[in-house]
């Protein structure tokens, strides 16, 4: 008697596994490409220009102050609301 090497249940499971892995890879690639918020962009920009950064946390309120010779940025977060103030010292 010959053994049948084709098992339809295994082939279906392989297909589902491949589809699941593909979906996971797509989800990871899309979440890694998210846009930065204005706050994150400003912090990166100021750190790159060598700004002096001061952070203050008080309960649910946080304040970030960054200062260079020609620019000052203040970021205040309170109750989920973000306020950004930018002063150019020109």
C-alpha cells in the first residue's frame, strides 16, 4: 500500500500560518512609520542644535524648557492638553 503524503489539513494550516505572519509583518511596518508629533519634532530639533533642556514634573503636569542662543521653546502638558510656545531671540 502507498502512503499518501498530501495532507489537506496541514496545507490549510500552513496557509493560515503564512497569512498570519504576513499580516503581522505588515502591521509592524505600518506602526514603525508613524509621524512624529510637533512636540517630538521640536525636542529633536532643539537637542540637535545643542539646547539646554530643563524638565519639571508636578503630578499630572509636566513642563519642558529648551533654550539656545537664538531660540527658546516651552512645552507644557496638563490634563492631556499640550501647549507649545516658541520664541526667536533675534
